[in-house]
């Protein structure tokens, strides 16, 4: 399989805004454009190939034909491993939690969800919710979920552009209003909604909550937060590459290119390149693709050397 550019699937969740359309060039007739699934094999919103012999096919269709596009590390997974998306939170997302793999596979028939958020932009006083501000009991958790008392036990964190948050499955969380981010996560859409501020859905009714399932899987304690000052950074002639986070499921890097940068997609993993700012081009083998803000390129495992040229900020993700 050659290197491909992907068209995202877009979700119009009620809390979303329009920045993905206005600033990131996401093309959709949905309004709001809350999420753009820029690399997805999930049935709820698969990405579609724009170029080459697979043009018009979903990435999932290609993966089912040839799972080697994920590389050796992909052999450890039953399904395509990752889902990568933009999220534009004009309003608060619900307070929620995702189960781990064991619970999710047993109860929902898909992976659990460990994820990571890279903050692209945010309002000056923007914050998110991550875990609890103290240890709580299951009984207190369930009772608090019935009212605004939930807000009294949440751990709230002020955010700024460039922050990275790693959210292990079982960690209660919420993206709050005024935050634009890129998310790398397990290939799952299982979400247990705990508290939704009394908000009504598009049908005029309160959105469904899943407090009992959430109580089964939520870690009822304060979270562990990584120290950003410990990021490893490699410096090249025309680029820098900073490790944002790495775990058994995925690795994320911030790649800043000004000129020409060369790397390799080896047999271990595919490489996902998501353009956050700037413009340029990517060449791999006989394929050259233009690359601008908001676009997603998938380089299959074992593709070999590829070159990025231009002035770009890129989120690079691998297994």
C-alpha cells in the first residue's frame, strides 16, 4: 500500500464549534463540527482515502485486506489499534470515563479507551477535568453524579497551548469549553457519561447517563500528571522532534520542520502525520502529497524512507 491522505469523518456533537471548518479546512456540511476523525477505522466514523489506487475506500476496508499496514506491533491487536481526532469544544463535554480493555471487550465488544490530548489552542481561563481532587467512595461518587455536587469533587486543571495530558482508561475526565485539541486514543467509541450539567440533547430530553457502569470502572482518586519539562527532544538539521507521550499502545511526537526532514517508516509500525500548522509536502517512494494544516497522512509500515519538506508543525503518531 502506498502512502495516502485521509478524509476525516465528522461528528456534530451538541457541544462543538466551527473552528475545525474555519481554521483547519475540514470540509463538512455538519454544524457544529465537534470532532474530525482524521485517522479512523471505527464503524462509527471511518476515514476515507483520497489518492492512489485505493481512492474512495475506507482505511478499514484496506486494513481488512492487508493488516500488515500496521506493522509487527499491530499483530498484538485484534482490531486496527488507534483512532486520531481533532476536538473543538465550544461548550463543556460531559464528565465521563472509559473502561479498560477487559471490561469493554466483555461488556461492549470493543476495546477500552486510553487516550492522550495535545492542546492546540484554548481560551485564557480554559480548564479541563481529570480525576478527583481527593479519594471518594463508590457511594459518594454515585450520589454526587445526581447533582452539581459532582463539580465539588472533580480535579480541575488550567490548560495552555502545548500541554499534553495522558488519560489512562478508568480516569474520569472532561474537556471543557474553549479548548481545541488533538487526541490519540485506542480504537473505541465506548464512553460512560457520568454527569452532563442537566443539559438537554437535540431531542429536548436529558442525555443518557451511565453511572452504574462508570462506577464499575472509575478510579476514585486524584490522577497522576506527567511533568512536561521531562520531554525528550531530538534536534536535526531542519527539524526538532519532541516526545509527547509513549505507552504500550501508542507514541506521540511533536515534529517541527523548517526545510527538509527525512525519517523511516519501518516494519514495526505505521506512521501517522497530522498537520497542525503550516504547509509543505511529503514524499514516500514514488508518491508525493501536498500537506497543509488540518490534513492527515497515513504511511504504512515497511514503507521505508519518507521526506517532509516545508515549514510545518506536525503531530506524529505510531504504535
